[in-house]
C-alpha cells in the first residue's frame, strides 16, 4: 500500500534515496538538519521537478517527524525525489540503484551506510602480462568513470541553489494615484512554515502575506519612485520598483500620525509666475487641520537624463515660521533614483533628534546617530545643496559643506525631486545639473 503505509523493500529504497539526497544537498548528516534545511530543499525540489513538497512532508519522509508507521509518500512525490538525484522516475531509480546492504527499517537521519567489506579470499596468480592488461583496462575504466561522474555532477547534481520567492510588479509605471499589482512567484506553502513573509511597499506601508494568495494590489497616492521589498522574517528577498509620474510640480499635504490618507492640493501653475508656495487657506481647503502638525510634499517626478551618481543640486527656500503644529521648521530634500534614492533633513538645531539622512544604501537616523550638522534655522530663508561625484556625496547648508560620505549601490538615472516642508514653506529656485554632461533637470520652475 502507498500514502503512508509500510512497504518493507520500498522503504529501504526510500531511506537510501534520502541519504543520497542528503549527500547531494551538501549535508549528509540529516539528523543535524533544521527547519530551514527542509524549507530550502523544498525550494530546490520545486525548481528541479515542479513538484511542491511542503517542509513538514519532507520531515516525515526523512524521519525527522516520528510516526507510528514509517511514512511512505505517494508516487508523484517519490518520482520527484528520484528526479532530484538524476533519475527519470522512482521505478528507474529502484531498478538502477540496488541497495548497498540490508537497510531495514532505519530512519535515514540515523542510518550510516556501510562500506563494502574487503574480501579475505586469496588472490589467484595472474601473469605479469595479464596484470598489465588488467591494470590498463582498470585505469581506463577509472578515467572514464571520472569523466562521466564529473559531467553528471555538473549537468545533473549541482542543484543546491535555492529558488527563492520573487516579487514582480506587472504595472510599475503610472500617474498619480496608481494601483500597482504585485505577483509573488515560488512562494512556499505558508500553512506549512513558521516563516513570516511581508511586502514593504516603500511608502511606509506593509502587509503580511496570506496563505494561498500570490497577487497583491497596493494604492500609491503620492508621486515619486518607490522600491517595494519582499521580506522573509524581516530579511529582504526581492524588490520591485514602482514609479508615479507628474507633468510638473505637484503639492500633496498629509498629517502627522495619519497614515490612512493624503490630501492633494489642486493648484494651477504651481511655481510659475511668482507662485512659490501654497497658502494655509489652500491647505485647509484640501482637508488639512492646520492647527495640527502637517507636511506638504512638493514633487516633480519624471525620468531625467541626469546621472544620479554625478550631479549637483542647489535649492533656495524658506521653511515655515513657528505656528500651531510647527515647532521644528523642517525641510526634507529627496532625489529619486532608478534603483534607490538620496535624501536628507534640515531642522532647527534643537530638533535634530528627528532628522533622517540616506545616500543609496547608507542610511542614518538622528535617534541613533550624531547628526547635529543637519541643524539650521531656515525660516527666514537660505539654501541647501547636494553634490554627488562618483558615489561620493556631500551636503551643504547656506553654501557651507557640513557632511560627506561614500556609498556603493549606484542610483543610476534621476527620476525626480521632492521637497517636503513641515507646515508652510516656500521654494524660490531649484537647480539640478549633471556634472559630466551639463544637462539640467527641466523642473518647469519659473
């Protein structure tokens, strides 16, 4: 009988197959395997055979989970195990690989296969000529076996790479707002694993994945470029980018501690004909309670022909004066890139605890780092600058360099600029120039 019922001779082949799999997997001591080994082996088996075997089923097959009756998997599962070690199916494996000895009903995690015993029968006399002929034949056979074994290993048995889950966005480019569709491939059965999978959408929102689901939608409502990250137990597995374009500068307001929605501010000809900001009345009309802490994001998002690792940015601006809901007079500058972003905050000196700074993969927060150099009061006006040359970044405030650092991951092309104020701020000019070509960012700023 199959599906968990005992079959003595077949169980011996099953245990032998498990031992061969353990050797091919690179960990022949199956008793030392952890849950992650069974999860990883499940990925490898699926990539090789397109048969999904859950970690718990693999544990029963390998004797890690003890049962009253030795577990014997169904034919499709046995065929998948046999294909992993280079055979077309289970029957071919059992025919081609006779058992090395009487295995008996011993779980593969504890069984050690014996080496062939050395014969004690006296060796009959063989002439030198026959010895030479026999030796040549044996040497040729050994060379041939070595060549065959090498190519078999290269062609069939190097299967230790893991097919990890992947994240893809099927419609990564859109206008504002945008409903992005994400597809997850190669996900393990969440009902049979203790691993926790999440998607961080790159806009401070995330979800936990649900068993049986491979398609997820997310609503983006602020222009810019976002990097969605698929994570397993908090560790990144894969990323997918999403890009919301604009046709010039846009203004979007949001309130502190309110992550449920944002408030687009509809203004014609923003930053044209002397219009340098939005008023408190315009912000209130969009739905913001201006007596509470709020932020206004000014974003101009489009693919610029500017190198995100070699440019110079200078912004003349004025942060919000002190008013209800605004104490720290903050401004954040963001340069959206093809693969990451640069950003830094400038705040009143007493508020640098709340500052953030990021250059591609290098990120620091004021809570855990000494970022006093980002402290400056610009409520009466001033300038902030960012210069990046060959992945060496430097920040300037009021024409004085205050910080510099290096990063590794290239930003590639520039995908836009963002300037965020706490409260009501004003932008007087924006100049972004490629250091190599002299190309400037056409920000429609007049």
